[in-house]
C-alpha cells in the first residue's frame, strides 16, 4: 500500500493542478451540454476557484516517491442555514493512477 502524504500546495504545483482540469470537465454531463461547453465551464470555474480569497488553501497529496496524486482546494464560506463560518470544497481531483487508492478520502 502506498503511503500518502499531504502538504500545502506551492506555486510549483499549479501546472499539476491545471493538468487535472480535463478530468473534471470529463464527468458525465447533461445531454444538452457538449464537451466544449463543459471544458469552458471548467476553465472559468478553475479561475474563479483560485482567485485570491483570504483563508483559501490547496492541499496536494503525494506518494512516497514524490508523485503528485491529487489535490483539494478549500475556501471559507458561511453556512446557508446558520450563517456560521464553515469551509467549502471548491475542487477535488485525482490522477487516473490514484483512483481506488483512497487519495480523495485522505484529502477530505
């Protein structure tokens, strides 16, 4: 079993993060949206998600050998019912090779 370590993302991780965007836009989509529309949405969502927000953070999951396996991007928010501070997972993605390894679970 691979040991998964978590660490705050650095500027060097941005290329890796962006490389997973096609996986996010490739999820099953409504029949009335084509692939190009989903990719365009995902590009806009990535820009909005990584906009400079106080308290936002991105965490990278890595294998023992240093391979990046996935990431989670968290933003501060307010609970819609109680208005209490809470967190919001704006993006979570893993590499194809990380599927089934518990990477997403560990990131959560």
